[in-house]
């Protein structure tokens, strides 16, 4: 049986937690910070976790993670 390939885009963007959830970087902080409020910029710090439906889709892309 041949091995499954991991999606290269997925392995660069997502990390698994110990409980099996998937962490992702926050979107919306690349540019245009002047027009965003300070509160919004603070909330976009760090990482967030994916929803259950998106988690199932990403796990198909990363079979060995």
C-alpha cells in the first residue's frame, strides 16, 4: 500500500494540540492596522482553534499528524 501525502499548505499553517484540536494563526493582521481599533488588534494576538467541522477537513489533509 502506498503512503498518503500530507498537504504542504496544511503542514505550514496548522499545528495539533495534545487533545487533538487544531491551532491556527489569526487572520487579519498582515496590513491595514491603522484603520483597525486597538481592541481589535489585541483580540487578534496569538493563535485560535478551528471549529469541529473544519478540524475534520484538515485532519484528512494531515494523515500522520
